[in-house]
């Protein structure tokens, strides 16, 4: 029997301390690891827990909430706080079933050139492309699952390029977004219309629908996007929040309510406080270009000064203060491994997923120019 949700449990999960301007520190912290860093027992905990959640109707619940609120939490500044609260809500639900549950994330940068070849999309972990005429997922943690929202169907994936997925956005480009974005409006627009959207529309199937939360991969993907936001916050943007609202709210502030939830935006701005009782572990198996600026600075040191300052203003400022600026002359050699152009999102896909065509095109043009500049400068990417 499938139960949609438990009313007392929902009320408990939604409650929070409305009196505190800044949420209290958590007594215990959940550590979210990169999915490939999990032990076999940790993965077994995740597998067993989400199977129970499916039996209890929780996947139906989350898919329905995401679809109902989709038009008012995308393309506006609700996007990041809503999904942070939504994913944490899922994790808290899982922890009611098994307190040892910790949601992993997928370090998508390690696989951006050919995501379909990632071990994350293998039978051992999340499973791969859908099979047969209905593109049903038949391996991995959700193998042969029957979803019940919005109707009864197999969990579906239908990769954007047959059995392959065209390239996503590189860590270098996302780091550039982080350095060039001083407002939430800019940061949200660039993140939502770059890696966030391309991953959804690369995997496709349930992931490219408004009920994309049917696919557990949704949670790992949005944990990854949330981690990027948290690192941007740590770099001088802890409470940076602005930009367009929805449902009659022209401009959002820290006091704005997160739709569906009772929380304010400020309630979710601090990891480790209030109900945001989690932290992110750095991936151990691959270099991580986001958490330490020195990591990416070391790779950028050979860039011409004009290219560095155009795409990485904070690194440029640091180089200038350290008196390590380089000549503006381009590097003569050709890199053995160049940055690929990320895939473009089709008009049909934009309409299905509700993306703003102008915003998507603006991001595609920006990414194309970035790749051209970096490759012309002879930049050698780490991934």
C-alpha cells in the first residue's frame, strides 16, 4: 500500500524556531560525502532507506511537490533556498527511517566530458540509461522501480545523445561564475541555466520533467548544486540574497518565505544551524577546484593577464596584490587537452522544462566565449 505522506511527520519536519533571527547551532551534523567515497555499508543504508521511502509513498510525495511548485521556484530567487530546503526535507524524512542516512552528492565536474561513462551511472550506484521502448531504468539503486506520480510508469532515463550524454559545464567555468557573481540574482541565473539545467536535460526521462524528484539522482544533483552555493557563500556571500520573487513578490529578501515551507530564506542560509544540520565533505578521489581557491589559482597562473582578469576577477586581484601578473601576450603552445564546449539546450527541451530561452542563450554564449578564450590561451584543464 502506498501512503502519500504522514501528516504528523510533515508537521514535525516543517517546524522551526521562528523567533531566532539566526538559527541555533545543530547538536549533531550529517556529513554529505561524494557518492564514490561511500563505504559499502553506507551505500547499503542508502539503498535500504530509499526502498522503504518508495514503499511508503515518499517518492510520490516529493515528485508531486516539485511539480506543483515548479513554475514559482524556477527562474526566480526562490530557486536555491527552495531546493536547499527541499533536499534537506528529503534527507530528514530518510533519517526518520534510519538515523544513519546521509545524502551523498555527485561531483559532476569529474565526469563533465562524458557523464554517461561515469561510475555514478553504473549498476553499482545510480544505474544507467533506460532500456527498451519505454526507456526503463533496469540497473542501479532504483532498478525496475515503478513510480506512481503523475501516473504509474517505470523510472525512465533517455540520454540526450543516444547512449551518451554531451559535455556539461567544467569546474573552471563554474569557478568563473562564482568569482564574477556579486549578487544572488546573477549567481542564481548563471547556475540555474548552466550546470543545473544541462544535467537535467542530459539524463532526461523523469529527470527532464517537472516531477524529476522521482529519480534519486535528482537529490544527488541538487546536493551538488547546493554545495556550490555553500562555497560561494563562504567566499564573502554568507547572507547575500536579492533578486526577483514570485507569486506577487517583486524582490526577495532574507525575510521572504520559502514557498511550501514555513521557513524564511534566512533560516537556510547557515549550514550547521537550525534544521540545516549538514556539511559537505570534499571528494577524495579527484581534485576539487571549488573548495580552495589556491587549487584553481595554480592552474590559472599561466593565463594572460587580460584573460585572467576577464574571467577570474578575484584571482586577478590576488595576482595583482602579489605582483605576479603576467604579460597579456597569448601562450604559444597548444594544450594537449582542451576545454570542450558544453552541450546546447534545444528549444524543445527548454519548453518542456520551463527554462527562459533568453537566459539559456545568454549562458550558452558566455560559455562559448569562455572556452574560446581559455583554449586560445593554452589553458590545460585538470579534468
